[in-house]
């Protein structure tokens, strides 16, 4: 336990926040700091073919110790953290033998992690939790995944009696801003399939994710003295408000769950002469996804007809549901499910209400289901991870490698 705690804490103390406004890869220079540390560590534990390219994509190999040929598989995690919340100067707290009550994260600011609001905490009574100090995120998304992969590889290296084929590992920048797979060299990686260790609570196994698009809507107005504005003023803020009011109010993140899709307006600014807002579209169903995009185009057309070509929209697809690419090779999900069951975990197979590198990689020719990394409440000050969940993730990785080595393909 202490080994995986120490490894995880050594990662989270390095700020790796990504930046959606940057045009470079990685999007922030500080991501290189952890990337270079990971390259050094992979070499130290005995991994082979360790490489890092000009965009900070890391790859390494654990060679086969079998006397037969089995598929090469991979494990992938990302080392950036979200720009949604501070990832600088993280001060983790270790709560041993959690008693099931409130955890005071920050006395001065009265920030409390409570099972009254976060009921999942009660699953981990008696376990060791790593939390924030209430002023930053933790970074378990996805530094827990990295810690688990490296720990599992080190375990396999130290236990050659466990037979396995070639194992590839990959660590990527900029996943949190949707670019984690953009420059991933699937051919160089050379695996038949892989697993992202980027899920949340213990037992999660996911091979479905949202179809995703993002839009920026811009409105141009005309400012006139309000006392003399009749028939002359075009108020960009009012038009933006009207546009947003047409979107179904029940189809928002806070009102949907499971496979239900949504529109999510996440930023806006404006005045009379100029207004803009950004939103994302999410839906597991491809037809509904296309209908959502059509609704936005229809609203733009209506606004321009009503107010005179003052609204423009830049709408782009971001990623698609990996289910289409994983179902034809569903045995890769079954292997992960079997591995969980063999180490005493009940698999929870459910759709991801989001996306991972795996969704894009699946469409790039690398089918890539997602496995739990153990953390909760990602992207905010209430983030925490049970250490026992991280240990179980290590066991799952090792067992997957072992199962692939045993099976006939």
C-alpha cells in the first residue's frame, strides 16, 4: 500500500494542468516535467523500448515471457489535469481507517467532504483515502491510472512466474482538453487492443461513451440610445438569451443520467453590440446526436430570419461513441470482466457520460475500453481516491495480462 501511495503522491505534486487555448502539444510546458519523470521511472523499473516523442507521448514495452505468440495488448493513461480547477500546489491528505463520517478538508474555509452529500464515501469505510486540502483538485484523473499501470508493470517484472505476452504502455498529454489521442501513433504502439485506466469508482468497465460536439455562437448587435431605440437597436445579449431559451430546459447535465444526452452551455459573455456563448452537445445515440446538431442550425436560421443575419455558429464534432468499434471485438471486454471477477471485483458495465482517449483511439484502429482508476469527484476540490481501489486496479491489470497469456487466439 505505501508503495502505491508514495508513487501516486510523487505524481500529483507536479502541476500538469492543460490549456485549451494553447496551440502547442503538450498545451503547457509544465506537462513535460512529469513526462520526463515518467520516462526515467519506466527505465528504472526495467521496461524496454522506452520512448518520448516531441509532443510528450510516452511509450514502453514489457516483453513477452511466453514460448507462444499471443496478441500484444496495451494500457494507457493521461498525465494532464483539467483546466476547470486549480492543479497547482496540491497538498494531499491521507485519511487512514476512514470512519464513515465527515472529512474536514479545510478548517479555515470550512470545506467538508461529507457522505451526506457524497454517498459513495460510505463504500470505503475502514479504508485509506487520499483527499485534497479543499483548495485544489487532487489529480487522480488520471495520475491514479499512471500509478496503477507502472505498479502493475513493476510487479510483473519482479514476478516472472506470471506468464504474459508483449505489453505496451502509453501515457499522453492533453486528454482533458480533448486532444489526448490526436498525435498518438497507433502504428508505433503496435497493440491489437488496449485499455485506458481512466474510469472512476472500483468495478467500472466501460465500452460506450458520448458522441460529442462543441459549438461557439456569436451574435452581432447594434447599440442605440435606449430612449430612441425602437426599431433600431439589436440587443445581442437579448438574442443570445432567446437562443438559449429555445434549447430544451430538461436536457441539461444536471437533469440527465445514463444514456440521456444533453446541451451544456459552459461559458458566455456579452453586451449590446456583441455576445457569444459556448456549448457542448452530448448523446450516446448517433441519430439523436445528429438531431441535436440540426436543432442548433435551425435556431441559427430562425434568429437570422428574425433579426437580420446577426448570428453565426462554429460547430465541430469532437469524438464518437467507441461502442461501434469495440463490439466487433467484444472479447476484449469479456477479458477485462473476467479479470475483475477473478480478483474479487463485481464489474459495473455502464456507458461513460463523457469521453476518454479510448474513444478516439478506437476510431484510429486501437479498440480501447475503459477500466476504473478508483477516484471520485474528479475536476474539483472534493476529489478523492481510496488506496484499496488503486491496489485492486493493479491486480486487474496483472490479471488481464495473465489471462491474455493463457488464452488461445
